C-alpha cells in the first residue's frame, strides 16, 4: 500500500513515483527530461542511490536506496554546519524528515522550472510524491522490470532499450553511470538474464 506521508529512512529502499495533474504532461521535450535528471542528481544523490528510473511524458518512476545514517549526517553537517546536533536534539526524526524534504525540494524545483516559461500556475503533480517501501528482493526485481517496460506498455517504444529516458541502457552498457550497475545486474544473476527477464511484460498495480 502506498502512502505519501511515509517518512523516508536511512538504508531503506523505495519506489517513488508521481503523475501529472489531469491530462497534462510533466515532460514535453528533451530539455525537460534532462533538467529533471540533473536536479535528481543535485538534490537526491547526496542522500540516496538511484537504482532505476523511467521518465514518461505524464509520469515518472524511481527506485532509490537511502544512504546510511553516517553518510547522511556528513551531508547534513555540511548543509547545517554546527546547527545539526541542535536540530536533531529538538527533533529526533530530523534526519528522516530531511530525506523526504530533499525529494520534496527536488520536485518543487522541477515544477517551478516547468511552470515559469509557460506562466503556468498551480500544481504540476497530481499529489505529494508517492513512495512504497521495498523489502523483498523478488518484488524489487519485478519492479525494475516493470519500470523499464513502462514506455513499451504506453506504446512509446518497441523495446526498453529504445526509450532514452530510462536507466535501462545505462545498466546494459559500459558507459559511465552513477547507477550501481553491477549490483542491479547481480539481482538477475548476470547481464544476459537481466535482458531476458525484460522480454516479458509485468503488470503491477499503482495507486
């Protein structure tokens, strides 16, 4: 069950996703997709690893794993300097809430960037970003496949590798990437099985 108010926690993995309001789009051209990925790196990689992503015109999917508490504290120490201990003392959930805030700031920054040149007002996303805790390896594997197959299911591509705005090609190639490629491939035993598993469409219920 998805719950937008779930607080992200260190060392936990999540499926994060959202949809545009109504029949609108979130991405209309290449610069939108690239800006989203740039800001994902800026806001979210300091506190998490991105395992999988797929961006489609009207929605997106991410699989992320939060970094450990010490890594997150190191990042927050640079941001808040000598105030961090006091902030944690006042609020024992401060670190967890800071993780959710990093993603909220990321999505808000993207929405402002999208809205400004259009002189558009109001929400871009359907709701606060959704997140599901991932605590099962089998579910994680199926979710990776499902996310990479989204463009195929939507009729936007014939194969996952034909859609440029997903992590699929970064995983199957030797090109430099910030995605933990080898760890993902090990979930499927090897690269050939990773590719083979992506040949069969997987349906998953999304709220």
